[in-house]
């Protein structure tokens, strides 16, 4: 396969048939140039993406990621595939890598986020939670960090997303329409066009997908953390106004109210995705 672009010593974009794919292996690109070839035997991992935008997005991610993070992600993926007896797709691998990068950056600032789905994941997805605990144990040992158990839940959700099968097409279509409408509400509230290629947008979409899924299942997270909610309201008053509009929409569409804790998480995600001056990290 001919090399289209060298991303770093371990990652390259190559031409496979009519498409470009990302390939990874330690030292695979060392002393090589665009136009030269890489054989299948040299490749450890191949990432196949279905659009040029996603190819570009994840190329940037892989080329700017610590090699140890990639190795760690691959170890977690291998464990998860064996436990679930299911092959992971390229998106799972790459979004998990992004999650680990983001989590480690947060840990440097002593910022640990609690998960609204801890109870649900433990009860309904015990194997997935086991993957999260495996990942957490490796991360904590390797980087001498004490992540809370909630981080294992966040990692487990990447694998839940791989397996979840939503057979009710009407519910799925409504969720897709609601997702579109909520994004429109956010953009209208801020008079901004959200960058759909950004990592913050992807995180927001993932959160909203699970938010709508929980609403459809009647599994509203409500730990009533009023103090945190009030702090976030004060910090991000514009996001709070936007969430109020989303709350009206949810009430009309699903005849349910957004809980205090769901409101808090939405405010945090909305602020992050609309704050143009904040760097993605």
C-alpha cells in the first residue's frame, strides 16, 4: 500500500484500493516518505473511516497523541473484544483514545467528573463495567492517578454504544429528530454555527444520545445535587437559559421534566461546545 501522508513514526495514511485508511504500528513510518509502500505484515492496527472529515479529524488526533496512550487504548480494546466476543470498529478505538486523552488532561487539573449512569451501567451492563474497571486499573497504575469509579462507567459506555441494539425504529427516528432540534435550539440561542468536526461537538452528541435514550427508557438521572447545579448556573448563565429552552422542548415532546442533575450536565456540555475561545483538550 502506498503512503499518502506520514503522521508520525507510528501512524500513516495509506491508499487501499480507492480509499485512504489510517494504519498504526510502532515505528511503521520511521525513515519512510509519502509515495513509498507499507506491507500488510507491517501493520498492527487499521482504522477505516467513512468520510474525509472523520479521516482528517482522527489523523490529527493520532498524530498529536502520546504513543503510550495509543498502546493503552489498544490493550483496553483487546480486553473488551475478548470479553464481549465482538470486534470493535475504528470509531470505538479512536473515540476511546480521545476519551483517555481528555481524562488524563482533566486529572492533571484535579478535575474528576461523576457519571449520571453509574447505577444503570453496573446493573444492566456488568461486562461493560468490567471493561471500564480493567481500563481504570491500568490507567491508575500507569499514571499514578486515583480516578474515581465513575470514570470506569464513562469508559464502559463506549462499549455499550458498540453493542446497544435499538430495534424500535419509531423511537430511533424520534430520537434523531430530537437530537437535531436540540442542536438547533443551542445554535439559535447562541447565534452560532457549531463546528461539527470538533471533539466538543462529538462529546455533546454522545451525551445527548444517552440523554434521549434514558428519557425513552424512563431512566431519568436525579441525584438532586442542588449545590453543584447552582454553581454551574452562576458560572454559565447563558447555558442555563439555553437549557431552559431545551427543557420546554423535552416537556412538549416527551411529557417529562429535565432533572436537576441532567440540567447541570447539559449546561456544562453546552458551555464547552459554544465557548469558541476555549481550547479542546
